[in-house]
C-alpha cells in the first residue's frame, strides 16, 4: 500500500476563452502523505478550487499525471472516476449544500443511499456520526434550525458517511464566525488521527496554521509547499 494519498506530476489545467487559452494550473507538482492535513492558500483566482477539483476527480488535468492512493487517476473514464470518487473521497463545501427540507439525520443518511446500505444501518451510522460531532440532540432539526457551525458539522458527517480515506474541503470556514471556523478546522484536524487525509483550500491564515503543511498558490503556480 502506498504511503501517499496524492502524487501530482506536471499537472496543467487550461481553459479556452474565445481565441485565448487561460491556464488555471501550471506545472503543479505536489505530494500529500496519507493522514496529512494540508492547507492550500492563495488569493482568488490562484487556482485553489481548480486544484481541488482535479484532486477530487471532478475535473481532468489538461496535461500531467495524478496518482490517488494506489490508483493512476489521470485517464480514468467518467464512470470509473465516479466510482473511485464515491469510494475514496468526501467533500465539504463553503455553502454546506444541505437539503433544506430534510433533517440533519436525513441529510447524512441520503449520502449512504446510493451505496445500497440497509435503511436501518444508514440511520444507525448517521446517528453515530452526528453524535460524534456533538449533534446528538439536533438529529431532527432542519438546516434552518441550525447555526452555521452546526450545519457545517452536518456536512462533515455527510462527507464521512461512506468512510472515505480523503476529505477535500473548499473554504469550509468561509461562511462561519472565527470561533465556529476554528471548531470546524479542529474537527478536520482530528480526522487525520483516524487515518484520514485532509486537504483544505482556505484564504484564512489563522485556519491554515492549524494544518500540518501549507501549500501556497499564485497564478496557478505553487510558490511554496
């Protein structure tokens, strides 16, 4: 088993805009160890979200190669990329992306439905995850009845529902107060103690300082790692 969660070699990502070609990433070389907590920092437009999209198998590099765990993920078909993503990666977003008419419990359960897990098992696991994240008394609350920090904890529980080895978090504290944000980053940090790998894009240096390592991007180029 590889001790690396990610190995990116010479990764470029280009987009066409009329007759022009815009490069969101330029010759990115990056290695992330298993159980490491890495923050990706950079100003808006630096390529943070593009890099996370490629690492999350939501986009393919224009050029270069990427290994995800023990898989060569550079040239996967859409079907194989979807399956690998479902088995290995959980996502946490800035905007929570909870379904407003479902309870906290149901929002976590639904993430397991696609895998065909028995409904009773889904409910049991969802309760365990939410309780672990301090939401045992809020299972039946809908998103509008929860604070921002509580909604993000539901989103983290949902990301953990299928036991992913990797968590990718895109500005997970962007809509939270400093106190709530620190709580969320502490939770993400604790996941590495369970053997998970966490990669977080953030513009907040206070949050990034809690990670094991900071990778800085500027104009699509890694300037320090």
